[in-house]
C-alpha cells in the first residue's frame, strides 16, 4: 500500500471516530446508557472471566446480597388498574364490568354504584336484584341484561378514594324515533307559511350503535344533490328549508337505522300556507272546521309509489299510488302495459280513497299468475294535465337497500335489506371509483336474517377497498334470477389506515426532542467503506 493511500485510510478512520463521538454527544443519555447487568453479560460473552479477574470490581457491579429486592407492586401499594371505558352488550346476555385492583389489603373496601346508587359494599349486596353478583376479582356480573340496565356503573376503592366509571350500552334497534320541530314532537302534520325564512325538522333517535338518519321527500331519497335542487339543506339528523315555498309541501320521512333489527321510520306532512291566506283568530277557530289549504292548480302530483314489487305465483299483491290533484281528477286509471285494467270479481280490485293527507288509488291482484308479471301504470288525469307512475311486478328480488354502514381499517361493512318471497341465494356488491365503471364482487353471504313476514332479508357484507372515494350499490339473486342494482349508489370515503398512526417528525418544533436514527459503529464503518476504497484505489 502506498503511503498516500495509507494516509487516506487514516483520514477516513479519524472522520469515523469524530462522527461517532458527535452522535454520542448529541444523543440523549438515556438512549446510549447500558445497565451494569447488561454490560456484565456482554463482557462475559466477549471475554473469558479468567482473563479479567484482576480488573473485576465486585463492589461496583454485583448487587449487594445484604439488600433485599423490593418489587414494583410493593412500592406502588394498592392501586386501581381499570380505566374508564364503555361496555356494550345485547339484551339477555351476561355482562361483566371490570374493576381490577392491585395489592389489595385487609383495609381495602370495594364499592359498586349504578347511576350513583350503591349496589355493593365489598361483599355485601345492597340491592334485591338477584341478577347482580360480585366476582372474586371485584368485577360486577349482571345476568340477563336488559334495556333498563343501561347507565353508568362506578367501582370505588376505599380508603384510597380511587374510582372508575363504566358506561353500559345495550345494542338495540333504533328506538324513540321522532320528528321534531323545535322542542315539539310532530305526530301527523305541521303548517308553515311561505313567508317563513327558515324551517327546520329534527329526526331524533336513540339506540346503540348510534342510528344513521336518512331523509326522503315525497317518496324519494334525499341526497345532497337533489335536496339542493329543491332548496333543502341536509345536516345529518337535521333537515333545513330556507325560504319556504309551495314546492316544499308534502310528506317528509326520516329513517333511523343502525344495522340491528329493522330500520324505523316516521313521516310527517308539511302543509305550506299561501302568504296571502287569512289567518283565523283563536276565538273564532273551530277545530272541527279547520282543513288544509287547497293546493295550487296544476297537473296532478304523484307523491309515492313503489317502482318494483317482488311476488310469487299464487300470491296476492297490492300496488299503491298516493297523489294530489287540483282541480280534482277526472280520470283515475290503472294500466297493464298498454291495456286498461278492469275490475274483476275475485282477481283484480281498484280502490280509491284518502290516506295520510293524500288521495290514494290501490290495485289489488289476487292469485298472481305468469300473465300478471307485467309493468303497471298509475295514471291520474285532470283538466290541466296528467301524472303517471310505473310499478313492475316480478319474481326476482326487490332492490337492495343500504340500511347501515361503517368503515374501519380499509374494510367497508354494509348491511342491506332485500324484499323477496323466494330464498336469497347470492349477493353481489358493485363498486366504482369516481371515473371508472362498476366492478362486481362475487362474495358469499356472510349472514342473513329472515323477518317474521317471511319476505324481508337482512344481509351483511364486508368489502376491502383501497384508499379513495367509492360509489357502492348491490344486487341479489333468488331462485328466479338477479335483481336490478339499486339505482342510487352510496358514496364512501376510504382513508388510509396509516393516517391514524402518529409518526415522529425529525424536524419538530423548536425546543422539542429530535428523533435521530441511531447507527452502531459497525454500521457507520460499512457506510464509510466505499469512501475508503475510493481513496485507496
């Protein structure tokens, strides 16, 4: 090796020593300190003990045998380890509420409370409810848990005066569902005036998980796009109408759903009074004579109908059409394809009546046969125009309606409701990105429940989707074939699971500790080898 090359090697090694020294100085002491015990083990492996007897200092490195070791628990004393948490259970289940206590003594007393009412004082039960039991580890066990058991339970450790609170929630279908205006529950209808600048409806619902609220207007599901077009603003359980107009009259339905049991819906009718209409004085008002204000004259309006009805050979089916008309209709007809349906004793019946503040026409078909599996049209005609709605009667399943969903760890969990007299055998979830076509996911049904009417199926399905915005719908197949996918896709935002992980930043704020990569001396030499070789050769 040339003298010049040897000098380069010395320079590189000196640089390595300087860098190692710099890193050791900048790193916190805790990151480079090694316990004496670890150092002793390392020395024992690297060098035989016989060679270092003279240098080994017993007093410095070996713990004194005269000092007994004290455990961490003994130093801590009695402590309550359980933290506040939420416990969820289903009705009739057995539930255990934890109260973990470390190092209890003969003086330790455990108190259990339900909504601040004492139920246990140590091993003494202070309630007559036989479903409560205190376990040896101080946990509270409740058998056959019921809705009335919901609330806050607290475990208190005395005399330390430490306590933990556990909220017990029962997993139930939506309950106590109401449509409210202000603080008042609306059971039927409500009047507003065109001069009102703002009108707000609230759909209130209880239950766990927290119900998802969706709104419909005149039988049509409201989303951000179509609600904006008619001057309605959706804010979760709130529905805001700015600058009330005549077009805002009609039925508003809120549906509460949480994936447990059937959805629960409530409907109210909003009556919009003309700004110029006279208001009756309280002392002149006779409740029996009060009627809704007449509609503005125009074409008939069909408020609600079903676009598809699943049936079976030999079953009975009823098609319903709710409508309003001013002037009064001069012709109400049902058509099968292009032919007018005539009433037939024992098979078809047409009934015209009034329901829920609307006029109604119903077509009942008994003992459905193959020839009855057609498209039917409800046609309402007055002197100013007509309105038509279409309903198909078939054997395939009805549309798959999303009743609940949530996203976790990149998985989209969905619950779907399908109407089918025939057994559901297969389900397909269809999804697409913002600018892509629908892609089907052929998957087995994870679970299904048949309701008491024998026709409604609830199906749960989870799909893993990458990060991004997705539009999802579904369809199902029974013994007669596939349903058509629900026409209105549901929009979901899938986020990267790593978004929820906090990563230490190297360039943190002023005064914060900087997190630096720690390199061993060997790793540093390996990094410098290419530099050394370049100097030598």
